[in-house]
């Protein structure tokens, strides 16, 4: 745990994301004071998250009648696109949702995000009730720009019934993994469900494999900047070759299969495993018990073996807001233990508030994952939010072509390298 705290205190990556709406002030006739309206750009228009945030806002406004929250919610991919457009305008929201990593860091670098360090220093209880390590990906130059609301981990879910019937155990090494997947395949069952129609799915595999196959200083240097030799380490090619091995054990043509359909294959017991996020466990209404295991260790691994793949998600405040105190008050309310528990219990999202997920409200798979998150040395952030969007686009489109045999790993990395060089 101490390693994680020092990581955040150094500050790593920060990022912002925005929506749009103007500040509005009107008079509360009952109390004779101005009512401040804050624009809140969110990325949860679907259920159950949408209802959770509407209820949260209602409860906050009841306690704070002089503050109104005007929420706009946009679906995930559309949000990513819209926020990049809005960030180029003067009409930014007071509070906005943000992924961590370069996605946020690029906005913070552009002076679009309010530095929240002083607010957290002035209220140590607020800082201490959030898992300390989760601040790191929202930090830059020893300053904190975002408040983590959720945290997550990428893990393999497995069908315990299938594993028990075949007499196999969750693998820990790559050799074990190959043996297990071969046995499942020989039993006439798809070993791994994988839908990559939305290519962020393969980005999660790449996140894990790059962390394992590329030395940490090289990988972080490549992700954080671009130079003449960016993305030339041979570990990137080895990571793609390992991905090709994984795909041998997935359903056919993953590029044509949606993420939602791949979930259904696992739920229907047509696949024995799926590489998924901890936060999604409540969405898997299965007739069998789900077990979890981390991505197996690789024999030629160059990265820290005690990393996990995942990232916090959270909210930031616009540097242009006219009402920073009220915006901070809303984020403090959102990150109380009570709200953190409700977030987890009503949506399944893993709250970044300490104690919000516990033995009374979580199942064993969730508790196991929380333990892994807490004990990890560090976190490898999602590749598609950790590096520049131009590199991301080249990486994911070329990898999709590799999955259907139209590009080699070497050709994929040449495309990625060229995209990185084009940023100079």
C-alpha cells in the first residue's frame, strides 16, 4: 500500500473531459439567496447508472437548496468524441466526467482543469476517505486535477462449473494457460469469448501485454511522449504475437462480434472464460458461479509482475468555472461513504471510497478483486486513454487487421511508430 501512496504523491497522469452549459444564477425566493446552477457533463445515460446519478443530484439539492445541478449525459464513445470538440470551445461545463491517463492529461495540460490540490489539503478527511493510489492517474506535476470515483481491474472470469467438470484449475503461468485452453477447446467449448467490434476491447489486452513485455521505463516513456525511437522495443511485437496466441482460443472472427454479444456467449455457457472488468460482475446474471484469475505471468516478462490492468474514473472541475466552491461541495457529496456504497450496490461500479465495498455488500469475486487492487504495486492504465489519440487510432485499426491476417505484428508496430513520429 505504501508504494501506491508514494506513486500518487509523485503524481502521474491527469485528464479532463468536458460537456457544455452555462452557469446560471437565480434567486431562491424562499431563502432570499442566489441559486447557483452548475453544469454537469456525465457519461452515464444508461441504467442503472442514470437513475443513480439522478437520485444523487436530488439528494444533494435537497441538502443544498442554493445549488442546482444541470446534468447532461452522453454514451461512452459519443462522449469521448463530443468532449474533444467541447474542449476547443469557451463554453465548458463546471464539472465533467474523465477517464484517467493521457485522455485527461491532455486537457489538464491545456489549463482546462482546476487544480484541486489545495482543496484536498484543506480537507484531509476528504483526501483520506478515497483510496490514495487512485489519485495518481489524475495527477500531474505534483498536482491533483481530478477526483477518482470508481476504480477497476481487468481480470479473467471463468465458469466454475466447466472448470470443475473438466477437472482443471485457474492457470497462473502462460504454460498453464495454454494447457487449460487446449483442454477446454478439446471438450468442444469455446475457451475465451472475445468481441472486438468496438476495438477498445483489444486495447485492454494490449494494455496488459505491453505492461508485461516492455520494461516499465521504456513503456511509460513511449506512452508519455514521442521520439524517433518510440514504440520500437521488441517487447511490443512480442505482445502482439502473444495476442495472436490468445485469439487462437477465442470464438471465430472477434472483429465482427460486439462486446455485448461476447458477454452473452459467456453467460449462456458457450464460452468458458472472458477477459472482463471487475465492475461488470453484477451484469453477469448467470446460473453458475463465476471465479476470477489474473492474466497469467509470461515466461519472457519484462514488466513488474505485481501490476494490475485497470484505471480509476472520476470527475474534474473546469478551470473556467465561476463557482469552484460549489463544484467542490458536489464532488465531496459524491464521495461520501454513503454515496460510495450506493454507487456500488445500485450499479456494480467499484467505488474509490474506502470501505464502500465490503463483506456485507460484495460477493467473493468482487472481494478477491478488491484485494488484488489493494495489494498491487501499480496499475497499467487503459492503452486507449493512456496515449495520444492519433497513436491509439493507428494501434487499434492495425491490430484489428492483424487479427484477420492482413497485417503482421511487425507491420502493426511500424504503423504505431509512424503515428508517434508524426506528432513531433
